[in-house]
């Protein structure tokens, strides 16, 4: 069953293959960026004594961004205190070099340290240190990659951020929170009924989602840290498609309390929802602009589903998408300049991006069953659900579509990704 724009409610009742572990993913990187900086990463001293190979995690993070390619070099045993042989690194073609160490402490924690070098200029670009538990070693590696990425590109790294997604195993549905690379997944919620449409709050502490445990779709807000949740929308009819305002005070959602599917704004701390538009059409899948002044949404007011925008006071509805006859699932980049969406082209559902200033549209994928795009918090990548060789999987792509990573479960399907904010 395909995800239809009208409700986005029932895809999880499709038959999904059960699988035993969603925490482990197979990461497959494909494609080449226009320009990729060559980086050499030495094995961190002491990492063989841990369960995590930090240098490998840093390397995978950087390669997945599309901005870097790894360079092998026989640099020898070095750590963050060593002055590397820059001549050897230059001969190997490296522009930057990362070295570090992991040391176990008496209390069972680990001291992780690293340093970054500009090989071309022969400059020490600094480093950091973290004292972490064994379970936080992957997070420490992601923070190393964040530092390297920001120092070398000028943009903030997203490797220590989190994603959420939904799975089904046996008769239970699970809402998961995982590292941005799909690893280290933790179950936030288990339910015997479908869970859909997870949406991160701006502070990254809460997830809004739709649950069918009341035998109809209702909206909850789940605290990721405490595990507690509260019901915020259980009005007559359907309650679906929650989206947070940038200040975290409002949730836009789709309700059918007055007949049909219409957009409403609801205060997160309670109260009656305010209807955004007076329309006889089906309006759904709202998403706020980064400045909080507009809401993008899907409507059939023109016959077939297209993406529109309206001010938060319900004035000035404008059509946004014109390329193609069927466009759904809007996502807006953090800088407000780019719209990602799913377009049906000849029966295939493909991920597209549109420059909102010029209207120029570009297809990013060659798959045919893409769903639910979500931007990374730095706007440089997208995560989305897709289908490859009959299997459901999460994938990421750079915004230019050149470098893609498939995060596929060993034995099954994953859906409904949403990329969380910066910590």
C-alpha cells in the first residue's frame, strides 16, 4: 500500500516483514560529491580495548556527508599529542589529518581526545576531549566528526544529532530514537497499535506522534528523556500529522472534527484548537517555515494534491509546487530556501527538491517508492524512507543528490523517519 497524502494514517497496517533487531543497520554509501576533501584518520590509540572503533565511526560520518573522502597512509602510531609527519601525509594526498586516543579511567568511563591538522598549511586546528561512559563512545566519535566537519567546511556538523523512525515487529509497533547514522537505537515506545508521523520538538526533548491505540488516530507528545507522554489531541474524528512551531509553543495538525481533513493550530500546553482555513478541500501534512510565519501543507483544492503555503493567521494561500501533478510530504530546509517533497512521476514516488526563490525543481533519487523526507538540522542532507529490492529502508542523501547512504535493517522494514534538531 502506498502512502497517500489524504490521511497518512494507514500504511502501517500493511503487511511488514517482522525482524528481530532494528538497532543494527548495514550502511552503504554510494555516489561522489563534486569536490571532496581528502582526510586521513589515524586509528585512535587505545580503541582496540573498547567495543567501538572511534576512528572508523569518524571516517564513516565524514564520508556520508559527501564532503570528504578518506585517504590511507602509513603514518605509524600517533595520537593527539604527536606531531604528525606532514610530508608523508602530503605525499599520500591528504589535506587534513585526525588523530586521537581512548583511555579507560578508574571509574569505568573513558577519556577520549583528538586533534585536527591542516596538512597543506601545516597548522594545528585544535581538538577536544570528552569523558564518557562506554555507552557514549559512539556519541564521542560523532562529536569528533562534528568538530572536523565544522572546522573544515564552516558549517555545523550533524553527526551527534538523532533521528526517529517507526518499525513493526510481530504484533507490536515501535517508535525508535537512534544516532544520525541509524545506530545505537533505543525504543521510545512500544504499542500493539500503529504509530505514525513522529515529529521532533525544536529543543529535541519531545516527540509528537500519532497512535491508533484508541482505535482511531490521536496525537501524543512523548518526553524522550523521561519516557512520559501526554495526550494532546483526541477530538472527534481523525487527529493526525502533527508539526511543531519553531518556538515549540504550537502544534499544527490535521483534524476532521468539523468534517473533512482541515488544518488547525493547537497550543502545546492545551486548549481548544484554532482552525487555520475555511475550506471545503482536504488540507493536510502541515509544516512550519523556519521563521514561524507560514505553514506549508498539501491540499487537493486544485483537483490533485499539490503543496501550498499560508500565513499562520490563515491569510494569503499560495500554491508552491507546479512541476508534476501529484506532490506530497513537504519538508522545509532550516534556512527556508529549499522545499523537499515527494512527487509521483509515472506511477513512481520520487524525492525532489525545489528552490523556493526560483522555483527550480530537481529529482534526487532513482528509486520509485520514496516517502517522508526530513532535512538534517544544518540543511545539507535529507533522510527519507524508500524501497529497494522489495525491502523498506531508511536512506540519506546530500541535498544535491550526489551521495546517498542506505541504512537498511538486517531483516525487515523501517519507516517514518524524522531528523532531530541540534543538541
